[in-house]
C-alpha cells in the first residue's frame, strides 16, 4: 500500500517536471524568436517571409543578405543533432552578397561571404557544413602578418544551384559552382565545379556517379 503511494508520488513528480520542462522550452523558443527577429532587423536582412529558425542564428551583415520564402535554419542540437555542436553562422562582409533561395534548409552550418555566395531553391545544407568564398589569409607569409594585406586574399564567388544536397560536415571552397540536383557526400571538401545530376564526394571531392531520375 505504502509502495503504491510512493509510486504515485513519483509519477506526479515526473509529470510535473515534464510540464515545467515544456513551459521552459516554450519560453526559450519565444525568446529565441525575438532575438533572431531583432538580429534580422539590425542586420537589414531582406526576406518575404521570416524564416523558420530553430535555436539562435548568429548573423553579421555589412553587405546584402537576402532570403527567399520558406527557408528553414537549424541552429541547435535539438532540431538537428548532426553538427549540433555548431550554431548556424551567416556572415557578409562590406559590399558582399549572400542570396538564399526558396525552401532551402541549413543545419548548424557556417556561410561566410566576402564577395558573393548564391544558394538556389530547395537546397539541403547538412549539419556542420562550411561555405566560404575566400581564403581569408594571404598565401604570402609576410603579407599574412599585415592587416592591410587583406586585399591580397583570393576571393571568388560560390554558386550552389537549385535542388543540390550537401552532405553533413562538408566544406565548399571559393570559386565553386555546384550545378542543379547534384549531391555532395558527407565530409567532402569541394574545390572544383560539379556538373548537374552527379554525386561527388571525398577530399578533394571527386566524381562518384551520375544520378538517374527514373
Ligand atoms: C554521397 C552518398 C549520398 C553516396 O551514397 P551511395 O550512392 O549509396 O554511395 P555508395 O555508398 O554506394 O558509395 C559509392 C562510392 O562512393 C564512396 N563514397 C560514398 N560516400 C562518400 C563520402 N561521403 N566520402 C567519400 N567517399 C564516399 C564510397 O566509398 C564508394 O566508393 P567505391 O565505389 O570506390 O567503393 C552518401 O555516401 C553520403 O555521403 N550521404 C550524405 C549523408 C548526410 O550527410 N546527410 C545529411 C545529414 S544532415
């Protein structure tokens, strides 16, 4: 009899904790929404519909950042555990452009534009990816030490076209175009252009096979 009542108390306690947890999660979601909205406004992000953002995205825009409709950004472990040890970071330096198309999803990834990065419609960017249009530093060790040598750094636009799927933890480097409907394998480093409807993978990413749409 006594055992039963202790069991009942435990159940009540667990249910109460579950309820408190639900309320806290809801409050955090509301706070995250407000912080993300504020960040979008402060950074002058252009969007027709505010993206669905899970977690908090870090944004710094000194150029032009445009989002299409129905963009989804995961920036925490809960919404996507893959790459969940990272947050989504979107950066556009002075005069740079970052354009993201409709229905595109980004998970726990870093996109850094010093020149121009275009991402098309229906693109899947897996957890923990990095997309850079710059080498960040000069290859000349003397210039690397000087801040004014930033102008010497190689910068080339990146273009990821419609329906591309980039596997988790991949890195897309400067000057790369990935054509429509192609797939990049997990953990790849893409240094060359990828034609349409092909699977590429590895470091450096190489052609794996054609994608047949039946
Ligand atoms: C690229 C991918 C789609 C290929 O899948 P698949 O068509 O079933 O390919 P297979 O497993 O048959 O592999 C074909 C060849 O590619 C190689 N390969 C596959 N994925 C690779 C990768 N990520 N890196 C390097 N090589 C890879 C295989 O070793 C194999 O090589 P081989 O022919 O010399 O033996 C898959 O491996 C992958 O990386 N998926 C992404 C998963 C992911 O990150 N999801 C997002 C989570 S957020």
